[in-house]
C-alpha cells in the first residue's frame, strides 16, 4: 500500500463500504421510496475526510476543487447544498467509522491515554453571539494557552500517546473538564473494563480527591502535575516527559486540520465539521499503522 492521499481515500472507501454492507442500519436514514443518491454514503465519508485533510474550510470551494481534480475517484459529485445537507446527517456514521478505524490499529490497546480539552471558537463579534443558532450551547470561556476569553465550545479528547482518538465530546466552553471526563468514561464502560491498569495523563485541571476516587473506580490510574500547595506527587517524574504530547495532538488538529476555522454556524454543522477532522486524523493513523510508517500521526503524505 502506498502512503499518498489517493491510496488513503481508496482504503477508507473500501473499509466504509464493507461496514455499510455488513451493517446497513448504520447508514443515514432516507425514505424507502424515492430517488437513490448517486453519491454513496461510503463516497461521502471519503470526500469528508479528504476535505479536512486538504484544508478546505469552505464547502463550496471544496466541491469546485473536487469537480476539477477528483473525477477519477468520484464520477458523480453533488452541488454544495446537497453535500452540506448529507454531511450533517451523516455525523453518526462518521463517529462509527472513526471507532471502526481506531479499533483496527495496533495502538488501540495501548495502556496509556492522555486527556485534554481545546477551545473550538464559534464567533467573535457581539452580533454573531446574539444571532447565532449555536447560542445556548456555545458560551464564553477562557483559553489559558492564549490568555484570552472566547465564545464557542470545547473539544474534550481522550487519545493514545500516538494521538489515536479513543473517546471525545463537544461541550460548552464552561463545561467542567472533570465532569466531562467522568461522563465519557461512564458512557462506554466496556472500554476500561477490558483494560485493567489503564493509565491516564491529564493536566492540573483534572484534580480533586472525589474526582480521582471516581476515576480510580473505573480501574484507571491518573497522572497529573502537582498543584500549588500540594505535596509532591510520587508520579510527577513520569508526567513531565509526556505532557507535551497532549499539546502536540491539539496542535495537529489546529495547525494541520484547521479545527479553529471550521466555519460551522449550526449545532449540526459544527458537529459534522469537527467529526471530519477527527476522522481525518484517525484515518491517517490507521493507514500509517497498516503501511508500517514510523510516525503514526504524520499527515504530510496526505495533505497535498
């Protein structure tokens, strides 16, 4: 297998098509009677991944590019409104494909996870905040890395040291990181019950006696830095060499996959666009793992 975008797209299409043939109920709902779509769901998922990988934040511009350069892969391409509507309805299928790819890697069973949240800004002007369909979900929060407030959401991500997404959630900007993590662990208990002795690395915001007790009840050992006023934690020496990995994964989303330029204006639109980027990263790691690449999180072979 080659490590270039066409090979990744072909492999993802085959994987998704096989999934939908084995489990047709996973496809987005459509009426039993009507015109069958000319662009299959597997092709839609592949197009969504390629859009995020190539850095097209405008769907209209992406469809124009695909019509000019990707006809050898997609004989039929819809108009931008049709692509947009189908993509928003396919968010659950995107999530299923992400899990399928992640579980089909050698690093899925890693016994060390990292957890963090990163801002997903959704607007800057006061008028946008007043009129946005995201009002009520998006809210004002503080971004410590940029020392500023923002209006939007947060992407909470648990992943392996190689950056492979395990579980994730989109919440309001003020959502408590600890409560969100506990909700993620509770939503998929089979993930941790099958992994005794799992280690989880977080930053200083994942603290609290009750919180750490609840994490331990899931069979997870939590590593975090020592907070001011606390006695030195015995595992502090293990944390520092791995802390930068968390920031590196977030930078992949923001610097290479344009997470901060998602251009979503509705809840369904934001979810679909964030899922595209999670799919792109997962697909690259999956393909790199199967082709024996030394750096699993590298997107360089696919972003042009």
